[in-house]
């Protein structure tokens, strides 16, 4: 497969994932994840030039398959109050770059995202932008997300909660 074909497949995977998340099809979204997924969003720090501005010790979340399944399950109950009524979201994915790995069934992919989120009747909306660093694995002929590192551009997120997925 050519790099151009691979990039197109990965882009289609990301667009489908965004569509599932925006339409609240969370059970279907879980099917796109591997059993050993690592799903993390470290804190962004404000540091002097030349120093890493990504925390290696603190994060907004660090999840695995079980915790993601529990979050999805909870959102479907009366205890999922943070998303009741559900947020209206749009995920814009761009600048997709794909890189082969030594494993022929895995690729690294980097992309930029812009997440728009509105809630209820409020005129206020959240905008969260950043980069995602992903590892995709082909299983049974389909791409699945094996790891995602979400790096927000903001050091302080101006949203009330992070009961959404990136």
C-alpha cells in the first residue's frame, strides 16, 4: 500500500471516529479501540523556552479499556449528570501525518483537533484545540486505536468538565 493510500485510510478512520463521538454513538466508538488501549491527556505547563511543557507526572486523565468502558456506561445512567443533557459537539480533525512503524500492522499518526462544545441553552461554548499522537493497529482487516496522547494547546482548559472524549 502506498503512503498516500495509508494516509487516506487513517483519515477515514479519524473522520468516522469523530462522527461516532459527535453523534453520541459511544458503544460503537468503543469498538474502534484495542483491548490494551492507553488513552491519556497530560497537563500542559507554562515553562521557560527549551523546557518540556508537557507534564510527565500529572494529567487530566490516564485511561485504559476498562475505565473507558465504565465512563461510557456511566454516561448512559442517571449518574452521568455531567452530560445530561448531552453536549453538542463538533470535532474537526486536520493536519494528519502518518508514519510507518517496524510492525507492519501498526502506524503512528499525528493530527490536530479542534473541539467545539455547547451545552443546554447557553450562549457560551467551549473551544479546545490541540494535537493527538496516536498508534493505530490493524486487527482483522480494520484499524483500531491502540494508544492516544492528547496534548491540549491551553494550559488551563476553560470547560466545566471533561466528560467527553477526544
